[in-house]
């Protein structure tokens, strides 16, 4: 399991920002790109495969809600610039680059952190979830991890660990 990490903020107001966005997406963790303008959302979504769900724009209360999973300086930065520069929460579960066959059909996914691991079977994913909850003590604070199964063209949360 990966150690706890805060949400990464990617400053997309400089040259080569699409490369930094791609690197952040390849980490499998959720992240926050800060764009130069709203029009930059189109190339971001084209690069990452956001379709059909585009990332959610963050405003003041959304940033406050993420305070526990942001570094203090990142939190302050977002609060200082969200009105002028759009910031979005990119969730890995919504990116087409994270659909099979690029990953296995079961994911252990945390709504805050992103993809924790992928698995070939529900049983393997269930064992991984138990290990995650046991070894990652902060998971008790952020109990948003669950198992997702890819079927019918989208990820669906598994409600029972039995077939």
C-alpha cells in the first residue's frame, strides 16, 4: 500500500502544463490542476479522457472541504487564486485512461486519494481493502475507500463482497 499523501496541486499557468497534468494523472492519484483560463479545460480533458464527466470546479467551500487532504501552503494558495484562476478536482475514476484494459476490472478507490490498487477479482480487491483499512490508520478518518467494478462501460461501486 502507498503511504498517505495529500492531494497534489498542478500549476497549469506555465508552459508545458499538459505534460505536468499527464504526469499527475499517471500517478493514479486524484489531483487539482489550476488553469490559466476556463478554455484550458478542453485540452486537459482531451489529454486525460474526461468524457463524459468533466472535472468539478472548486470554489471556496469545496476548497475548505478538502483542507484536511491539502498541504497548508497549497490550501492557502487555492483560497487566494480560485476566483481568478479556475481549479478543478480531477478524479481518476472518471478518466477513460483508467478503464480496462489499461487497468484490471476491480479497483480499490478512495474518493479523496484516487486509485489505491487494481485487481483481477472481487476477492483480491476485498483482501486489499481489508489490508488498506488495517495498515492505513488515516483511512478511519477518510472512510471513503471502496471497491469499484468496471462493467457496461463505467465504474460501479460494489455494495457486497459476495457474488
